[in-house]
C-alpha cells in the first residue's frame, strides 16, 4: 500500500523531511506522495513516519495502491539497491593528484 495526502493538508512541512524514501514532495497546491517510492516506511520504521507527525491526520492509505507487506519489502529493497548503485557510480569528491615532483 502506498499512502496519499488528502486535500486537508495544511502544508505544514513536517512530513517531507520524515520520509526515508524521499517519496514526499510539494505539489502545485499541497504535498504529494510518489506511490512508487512509498513503502509506508517498511524497512526503516515500524510505522509510517509522515502519519506519525501529521498534525491534521490527512495521510491515509491510498485505496488505489493496495500492496502487501511483502510487496512493500520488495519495493524497499529496490529503492535501497538504486541508492547504493547511485552512490557507487557517483564521482568521488577527491581532487586530482598533483603532478609528480622531480621529473624531467
């Protein structure tokens, strides 16, 4: 299951930084959840963190995206794998070595 943010959202900004999968983003009017990145915090926490911090309780389960816990685990592993791959292929922040001394 993925979660969704309803139009009761007050744009309080507390849910976005709590999402371990970066699934929450500011849409045109209110915050939204990318269902392809939402694992309901499976793999990270026992409960969805956005739901825990939401002051207006506007983050229910999306009835159009019903997923089993096993499917959420698979999504979590896919996202972790993508993140690991991005880190492995990112250029290092190491400056190039200076030219050798005493040559020539």
